[in-house]
C-alpha cells in the first residue's frame, strides 16, 4: 500500500480552493430511505444513467449505463481511478491488567509508515497510548499498540508487522469498509469483497470505493475502446473523510479532508494531447475529477502530480480540465453534491436530484449514476 513515500516525484502543489460563500443547507434535500441501494445492479450495465446537459433541450434524459459508449465520441478520453479498496475495518479486543476487556472496532484511514496507521476507533475513549489491541478475524490475529490519540479523534496504531507482511495480515482479517448508510442496514459479507471493488483496482490504499467505477465491466470497456475513446489511469486513495458530514453552516468555513493522489507524466501528456486535438475528457467519479483539477494549471494544462490534495470545489469554481463527469447520486449537504452543483450549475443540480428521486433512481455507493456535461462558462 503506497502513500508514505512521496518525495521522489514532481509535485504540483495545490491548496484547497473555495470559490465564493454559500449556505451548506442550500445543498440539502429529502431522500426517501428506500432510495438507498444496498446492492449493486445486476448486471452492472443495467444500472440507470441520467444524462444531464445544461443549456440543452431536453436537459435530462433517462438512460442506462449500457448507453454510455454511444454518448462518447472518437478522440475522447476517459480517466479512471485505479486505487484498490483494502479491508480496512478491524475487530479487536483491548485487555488490561486484571483481565478487563473491551471490544474495539477500528477503521484504518491513513497510512503513517510501513508499520503504522491512523484510524477511527470505537470506543476511542477506552483506549490510551501504550495500550495493546489484538485484532482478530478468520484464523489470524494482528497485534497493535496505541501510539497516540489526536484532538481530531484519530487513534494512531503501531503494528507488530510491517510493509508487505502487515498488508497481508490486514487483508486476511479485515472487513470491507462499507459506508455507514449500508452498514447500518445489513452486515458486510463475502459478496462485498468483489461488489465494492472496481474493475480498475490495482494500487492498494483506499478505505472507500470510487463508486462511479463500480458500474464498469470488461465488456463495457471494450465497447468504449471500440468507439475510439482512450482510457487513462490516475490514483487517488479515498479516505474515510469522504463519509464525514459538513458541520459548518457556510461552505467557506469547511476544511476539506486531504487525500493522496498521483497523475503520472504519461497520463498528463496523453490528456493534454487529447485536449489539443479537440477531444473531451470524461473523469469517472469525483475522485478522478478532483485529482485532475488539482493537477491542472489555470490555463488548463495538466501537469504530473504526486502528493495530497484537499481541493474543495463549490459553485463558482472554474473547471480547468474535465469536460464530462460520471458520478453516482450523493448524500445531502455533502461536498460531493457541491461538486456536482459546481459542474452543472446549482439550479441544474437541484432539478437533477429532484428528477432522480421522483423517478426512482437508486442513490449512493451501490446506486445509479449520472453523466454530467460541464455547464457553459
């Protein structure tokens, strides 16, 4: 799982960008609980796809993922995130002298070093620096020592294993970190090991799936390539911050969580060539979109990038590189809904979500998708 050695590559430093101020409750909406998908569509291409074209008539069109290849043109490019979800939820026990024990659930959120991780733990108040937790699952166990607790609520664990050995142990005993809105309704099972892993997954490091990628199959990708559309990969490790609510009342007061990403020189050069030839860039998911925008200069040139990004995109942001975005339907008042509003316009975003709810679209990680065209400048 890479992510802790970051000094060997060109980094295009980008601070979190916020354009303007808006009330967070402007991005709220009522979602019936039955609209939350607990399993992905089968087959994947049967998931519904809402095409959103600001300034066109009709603005919205009801399609399916199977229609995606026909919506692209020869010379276009799709950008996918090749991060791989790790089974980051660990169940363990803390034992103190005298024999008192307490069950501990930890979700790994960020690698700190070859043998250490930052995590969210429950109940964190029952842990103290220096204490040992034994995590168990299947036929294996993994011992960790509490290194520190932070003011933000993180617990830092130092493990008895390191590097590849630690990775293998986590894979053996860990559980897929299903989002809270799914985990609250059903337990994680073996199906989630494949259902919650994109077909592009290659580089271990995410604790949540880039969910727009879950719609793709090898057959669908072959159809897209047959249309003359090129495919390019970037890596952005999705952190647990993607599930954290926006607690501020104003978007300008929200601190965006940072996530580690990489845009290689080959990908940057290829995408610049696509733009130069008049092709469009379709970013698959909010993760690929945020990373490509982090790597782009104000003039739209995509540069190689390696490091963390905390870019925060809200209405008023001037997009630099992405022309189309494929994304799922997101939580009310989330930074992801704000990103959608920035891409198509706030009023179009509200009409899009109202249409999706009224017409039975399935929401969130295992739900349906929308194909967004960037609003005219």
